[in-house]
């Protein structure tokens, strides 16, 4: 009986180390994935802001062009 307990104890130490190492690697991979996702979301947000500003400028340009056309039609 004591022999079985000794064998189990001897093999449990490396198994625990293997499992712990695997869990650490898995956690590190998840962390890198989350960091990548955060960076992607930052880029998406910046892109959204740039596109919104571009659309505002285009809309203002269209308003100015429309006002100029109306003014030129009124003066004719």
C-alpha cells in the first residue's frame, strides 16, 4: 500500500507541473488575444471618428455648393 502511495506522489509532482505550465501558457495566449482585440477596437474607433469627420466636411461642402448655386440662380 505504501508503495502505491509513493508512486502516486512521485508522479503527481510532474503532472502538477505540466498542468500548471499548460494553464500559464493558455492564460498568456488569452491575454495576447485580448490585447489584440483591444488594439483592434481602438483602430475601429479611430477609423469611425475619421470617417465621421470626413462625412461632416463633405456635408458642409455640399451645403456651401448648394448655397452658391441658389445664390447664382437668384442673381440671374
